[in-house]
């Protein structure tokens, strides 16, 4: 198959479709095999484009992916951000169009800096470096990374070796090498086979369980978000979580409430928590998400404990607009969306010590933090088990909570740890070190789940190193294309 030449307009349409296909790789669709197809469509014809055309192709891909895959932003803005339909549509479109620029920048740099030499490798490396840029630039948005789709695919054993970016790199290489294979470059097929066969030789589990198990209960209050912070909402929350806690029985070692389960400051919640503590067995611990305020008047999104608990976790990576307002002096008061309750949080300390509860060292990540693989690695290194508490009510009945759950499952596989995931209205679940869900609560119900978890010992290769090895590998893959480009320019100047 020779180089496919499409008109730029048709190429942009193909890119839009490729972006939509990437959404289908993630939950709830989980068509992971479409990932290489999407990359193949982006790779086809890329060298016939100018850098500007390549950037526009990348932007249309981003529009397709974010427009289809993060449409839940509209729910957050309209339903819970006190924003009218027209403005919510505009802000959602602006969100999608802005995030799509990450792909525009990636493909512009690719065409500007690299040539066609070893293009199948350089394109894949550049794609992963683009994902890294999107993870960290402007606080980051590592949603719908290519590798997230592979928690249930044959590539999953790569996750504890190199993490999500390794899965992304293999997906991208499969797409580009697949195109080369169709061009009758048969060695590309052998490379694809190697990448997909190696997992069969990898260990199923890199960490080992302790002999004892811990029985945990995760509570899901399913409280209405719009009235949560009113007086009635606060009373309802206190009554709901008190009732659910009392229903757990005496054989539970650890009870977990979700993020801001009690919609009040810790000082106001203490009477409720103290009454509950008085009714719990002496050896039962309780953890809950709560809002703290320190002596300096700073607010923190936190996890605290009741009973035999040592330590507090304060959220480090905050969500823009939801937990803090960028350019606050300009935006505060402009529209209702910029005045959401509790949108003035401060960040907690980096690399905090695990919370000690029920004989477990617990590494915590609040809500959005679970999507950052290297942040979770920092929590996992000194922890027996991972905990994430979340308020996914903001997603409404969209696909957002299922995408969120999928990323939590991948964090379990990467670090070889159980993940306890307590949410306000779903998806509340317990995930084992292979990413399998061992207990799950139905969404949008006031309920709880109980299951046994096991503290895990040892570290996966990914937990030891984090993502930097695959970042370095991706950069090295791009290097031949940059060198080849410079040689072509030098030869042209000689002529």
C-alpha cells in the first residue's frame, strides 16, 4: 500500500472520526482494539501535510475525542454550575476546543522537527510525549490516555512494568507499524507480534499478599448535589451516613465514607463523628472525606479518621474551577459557574505519609488525583493498600464515572495494590491488584458494600521507577526523526 494521499479536508474528517474511535476504547464501551486503528488513521498521510495542516489534523482529532469522551463537562457546568444552556454549551465547546490544542501542538512539532526516517517509531514516540505534555501542562488533564483502555486487554501485564504510558506507546506503535505492514514492510508485523506476545511471559503478580485479610465497608450516600451544602442537605447527610454506618455490623475492621460525605467543615462535623465513634466497636476504624480549615484560614479537601487512626491526608492536586479558581481576581463573580461552593481550596503537602488504620498503611488519592499515575505511585510506595474517595455526582448520569473507575482499576494493576473506591453516588467499588472488581455498588442508590482486602507487600517495577523510563524511551524514538530531518535540510542546502 503506497502513501495514502487525502485532501486536507478529508484528512480532517478522518481525524475527527479517529478521535471518536479513541473514546470508544474507554469505558463503558471498552473497544480497546480501536486504539491502534485510531493511531493508524492519524499516521496515514501525515508526511504529505505541512506542519500547519498537521496541527489542524491534530486539533480535529482532539475535538472528536474530547467532544465525544468528555461531554460530561456540560453536566457539571449546566446542572451543577448554575449556568444556562447556551452558556454551558459555549463553555463546553471552549473546553473541548482548548484541550484539542494539545494534539495540534504535538503534530505540528512532529512535522516541523522530524522527517520520514523511521517514521513509525518517531510518530509513536511523539504521540506519547504529547500525552505527557497533556498530563502536566497547565495542571494537566490525563483523561482518555491511549493506555487507559488496556486494563482488560492482552497488554494489561505491561502495566505493572511500565505503567499507562507504556501501554500508550505500544498502542501507538501497533497503529503505525500496522500501517507499515500494510505497505508490505513485513518486519513491522514481527515487531507488533513481539509487543503483544511479551505479556504472556510476564509475571501475573509482582507483589505478594499478607496472610491476614481486612474486612472493609464502603458507604454510598447518594445525596442530591444541588442541596448538599444547605442546612437540610447537611442534616440529611449526617443522618444517612450515621444510619449506613450502624447497619454494617460488628465484624467490619474499616468503614470508609466518600469525599466530603458530611458537607460541612471538620469542626462542625466533629459532634456527629464523635457520636458515631462512641457506637463503633473499639477495633473498628472509620475514614471520611471532609473539608478542613487550618489556623491560617486555608481550606483543604481532606481524609480524616475516627477511632484507631493515625494521620490525615490533604489533597495535593486540585481541580481548576472546581477546587480553586485560576485568575481569581478576574473571574470571581463574573458568572455563577466561577462561584461554585468550596472553590478556594489550598494544596496539601507533596508525598504525604500513609494513613494508618485497621492495621493498614493506606495511600490516599482524592477524586481526580487517581487519574495521575505518578502521583499514585508516590502514594503506593509506602502503602499496603490504596484508597480513593470521590464525589462523582458532578458527572450526572454520563459516562464520566465509568471512565473514572477504569483509571482507578489501572492504578491497581500498575502498583499491585488493592484499591478501595468510595464515591457519593457511584461507582463505589473494591478493586484487586489485577484490576478486577471484587465488589461494586449500583449507581444512584443509597447503599454500601462489604468485602475483604489484603495488604500487599513488595513493589512492581513501575512503582519503583514511575514513568520516566518510558518517557525517555519515547524521546529516544523521536531522536532519529529529528536527526534525519536535519540531514535532509543539510543536503538540500548543499544542492
